[in-house]
């Protein structure tokens, strides 16, 4: 495990509270998320920026300073982030260019650094990537000014995830609730299906939907990270937080019986070809955005009734005619073991070129002022406890945001994001590839465990 705040002694009180709050949120309607499209070219930040209250944040004057920020974000997510950068430009006089990156971003940054053109700041989606950037000598620690802003606005857990060897490198700007399943309300209504509370309920609901003539699940298996998220929710709920932390640190092996149990549980869905849109082969050719949109197109005969993923799936749903909260609804990932899982992810700003401007930008991204701008635009969740809950554009997002903040340090960060990127964050390799192979052949639990352990041992060096 990288520099996460997880520990084997932490209890699940906050996770239970978060799950309860998220569950209560689902009775409310979600308004469609805001945010326009964005191109994928490196462009200067700009566009109309929602008003953000000035909290008295002290930023330096940076007239004549030019900065580059790299991230893998595209479309509305990129466009909305550019509005945050535009406000920074307005307040400081700096000029900021967004640099679109490719996954895995560590490889992209490596080529930029080798060419002598690293961006000033990069948004890294994994603690493992932060650790790699530090180990390679690329990342620079944040200064005391940014540390002060972080200590005011973030729980200790979110600060710790951005630390390497006790030094603060990452500023977690964006978070995600990755324990949600979205469903086509019309399909459920026609089938007489109900929102499940437990894994057994989920299997019964899937059978009910299947009997009505609609395929139960859409899975974006072409993107291996969606499969790791499936596994993590099952594993956290079934094996418990202590085992989760141990596996995340590779203190137990992937050949452990707890991994066998989780894979066997997953196979109860992945092993039913007629329960997956396009079957396993079709799922492995379906990217995440399409896995969402195909669940909410086609009227009452979509390609699937349900799709698992985080709160950010709202952005993809709004690309269809479905209205979130009425046509597209959501329920918490069902309880597999003792408690419902609460898995989070996030993106951190990391300085690659130390300068007055880069440090000021890191401080800006650690502030509630910056996060509030993007919160108002929708499709975004911040771990910054200084963001007013009223900034979120609808009731469900407000409830989900409150759940995240209320959980304090008692959340579990995405396990694959804590791993070395070669294991947990590289397309076609490591855990992504091993779980894609498992989706194709879910009867091979033992073989999958052996492959996972071999790849993990190589990546962790143990």
C-alpha cells in the first residue's frame, strides 16, 4: 500500500454512517448535472465561471507567469476544471494552460520530462502514482502555505494519502463515491424489481429483471479499472476493513482465502453470460462511458438494466435523454458481508516544477474557493470540508458529499489506486488484465489468484 491513512485498527463507524446517509439520499431526485463539453486540445483556461465567494484566501500576484496543468480529464470534466483555473488566473494574473494527458499518466509525464517539458502541476489519480513520481525525483513537496490550507480544509486521512515518507506531495482536489449502482427505473418498474439491500437481494433482483426480458448488467470491461472497483466493493464488505488494508499493502497474498471468497462471489454475476450485456466478450469491448449510456438508451428495452460505478456516472447519464433521479436512479452497493462498503477514489494535484506560481496553484486547489466552483457545476465531489454543502446542485449530491465529509478518516481508498501503477493502474497489465481474464473465464478462481499474486509480487518487489 502507498501512503494511505488506512490502518488495521480503524473501525467502520464512519463507513456505516456514510452508507446510511447515502442510502437516505436515494429517495430524492437528482437534477441533471451541469457542464458543457470540452475539446481534448491543450487550451488556455477560460469560459464562464460560476461565482465563487472569496474566503479571504491570500494568493500572490503572478502577472507574467505561465503555468501548465496536466490531467487525463476530457469532456465536461475538463471544461469544468478549466473554469476553476480561469478563476485562479483572474485572482493572480497568471496564465494557465490545461495539458490533456493519456493513461497511464505516469508514462505520459515520463515522456514529457524526458523531453525537458514537464507540466508545472499534474493531477494524479492514484496514491501509487504519487509515490512513483516521488521515487523518480519528479514530485516536489508543497510549501508551508499550502500545508496550512490543507490542515484547515481536509481530514487527516485525506492529507495522509497525499504524503510520501512523511512529506506532503499530493493535494486531493477531487473525490469519488465508488459504491453505487445506477439503474433504469422504467425497466425495474416493468419487471416489478426492487432496490436490493444485500448481495443475495441483488442476485434476486437480477433474476427478476432477466425474467422480464432485459439483461441485468452493463459492465465496462474494456476499462480494467471498473473491474477492480467491483472486486474492491465485494472484498471490503465481505472480508472487512482490516483484510482490505492488508491486501492493499500486500501484507497478505492474493492467494489468501479471502480473495478466493470475493472472486467466487463475483462469479455469481460474472459467470452468468446472459446477465451481462453482450456477454463477457461484449463487456470486454465496452468502455466505461458506453456501459453507462447503453443502460439509459433504448426506452424500456435498453441493453442492460443496471450499471455499477461511482457518482461520476451522472456525467455520462446526462449525455442521454434520461433524467437522473427519475429515469435513472441509484442505490448503494449491496452488503456482501457485515456492512455495506464505502470505497472512495480521488485525484491529487502534484507539483513537478517548483515555483512561486506552482505552489500558489496547489494552495488554490486546496482551498474551498476552488472546489466550490466545480461543485456548483455538478458531476464532482470534493473531500474539502470547507466546501459548503449548499454548493452542490441537487439533493442527492449534497447527501453524498455530506456522507464523504462525515466519514472523516473512516473511509477506504480505492485499493488498486494504492498499488504501484504497474499492478493497479496500467491498461492491459497487472490487476486490470487479470480481472479482465477472470471476467472472460470466471470459473478459474485459483488461476486468477495465482496471476494476481505473481503480478502483485513483481510490482511490490515482494
